[in-house]
C-alpha cells in the first residue's frame, strides 16, 4: 500500500471524535486506508446484499457485531443505520470507534448531519497526490504522461492500461451510481453530457449552453452536475468576491478531480495526441488545481480556493484566501517560462495592494524554485506541496 497523506489526519481526528466519515470517489483507496488504520477491527461492506439486508432488517443486532467499533463500508447504501449508530456511540462514550466510508454524498451527508452531527469528522480521500507518488518512486517525470494517466490508485498497483480501466470505471459508475440517484433512462444522453463537461474543463460553467448542446433542459443539466459533484467526479471553483472596482464574472469554473478521466472522455489515448490537443492547457490547469484541492483534503481543511476574473477577461487562475490576505497562483502549461506568463499576476498584484502575499507561478517545466520580481516560480511537480 502506498502511504496516504490523510492517514495521520484521520488518526489525529480519531482521538477527538467517535466516528470518522471517509468520503471520496470510487476506487480512490478508502477501504484500503480504513483497513490499514483499523487493522484489528471488524469490517462490513454494505454493498454486499446479504450484509445490507441484515443491517436493514435488524440494525441493533447488526451493530452488536461491533462492540469495540469497526469499519462500515459504503454506508450510504443503508442510511437508516446511522440513527442506531448515534445511540451506540453516545452510550459508549469512547472516541475512535467507527470509520464510515462512502462514495456518494447524496444520502450519506444528509444522514450523517442529521444523526451524527458533532459526532463525526469528515475527510475526503481523493486519488493519489504528487507527493504520495513521489515518495514511493511512482511519480512519472513527464507531465503529459501524468495528464494522460491520472492518479487513481488501481493504475499504480495493477497491470492495466488507463484506457481499459477508465472505460470500465465509467461503465460501472453510470450503471451503479447514476441509475441509483436519478433513475436516468437515457444513458447515452448522460454519457454525452459527461463528455461535454470534459470539453469544458477549466472553463466557466454555462449550464444553459451545456443543456442546449446536449439537448436537455437547464434543470436537468443542473441536476446532472450535482450528481457528478456528489460522486466526486467534478468540482466547481467559485469566483472570488474581491472586485477592486471591477465588474466580476459570477459563474463558477468546472474541473474534474482526475485528468486521466478527462483525457479518456476527450478521446485522448496517446502522448502525441496529448501534446498537440487544443485543450492541453486546460487539462494541465485542471491537474494543478486538483493537486491543490488534494493537499487541503488530505489535511481535512476547509476549501478556500477561488479564481478571479473581471468582465474584461483579466484573470488569475487560483486565489487562496487566508483571512484578509490573498495568495494568487497563475498556472501555465508551457515548459519554458517567458515574460507573458507573469502579466496576469502583475496586473492583479497592482490592484490587490497590501492584501496580496506570496504570489506564485506554476509552469509545465521542472525548473528549481526561483523568484522573478517577487513572484515565486515553481515547476509542476511541486504543485502538490505548495499549500502544505
């Protein structure tokens, strides 16, 4: 098992909460990590129909199997269990009793906030981060290979081609999760919708335009985006509110948690295709921003990432909010740093004044850390450690 950065976070939280809820996309390693932390405790997967039926038919007897706690996997499949779990942890009084896992936020989060409010801490486990891969010698030094492969754990511990794995992943995802949540009959339309989303990665999310192109209603597009978010396939980056007397855009930007999936959805199968693809810059930007998200998720920190863009198109890719201070990050896919890379940051810094700190440029090369006119410059391989 590749050690996960979130393991120490979870072990620390277990000292102060009776329950830890570990969420994240399917195949991100939640079960493996939970079993590593609770190696000596019982495990039950509620995906198993027999186990789920036992939990539904007699929840009290089912939970009696765990007198000292344990792991309940995919607990969103049996949300009624959570109320009984509340009674048990309240009566027991010990910390660190249960780890719950779930790959869908629908049902799971509402059930836990109602039944286990104040009793459970939450940690999102996303696909491998660059620091995790680097420490175990799995990090490929070619950015295009990383964009094409992505970071899902099975691609690093099995002999399987990314194209074959992502095809199976999407089939399982559509059949299991989407059917369960929305009862979608026309899977072809939904698959086309997901591919259209991939084509908009790193761009402003215009639901009306997306709905029109897919041939669905605006409300359907909104519901489908919610399903993709709840299943940890996509996330939205919100615009920062600092106007500096400029009119700002209000729409969020759309990103995927993994660029390997984006590449597969776009039909990119080879390095040659990646190198010349018109969306390579967007995919690279998505990769870096996903690394920033992983860094915060692994420490169970609230997400404080935004972008900034005014009505004239002036933009900074990421704004990290630290109280009244703002850290701007610009992302460029080019391997050779040139003067134009700094123009957006310099323009924003002139507006932000004293509220700005530690401006940063991340690019597609591997140059060692250096500074240019007060702006840090780092290569893409360091993007996973920037916010640590």
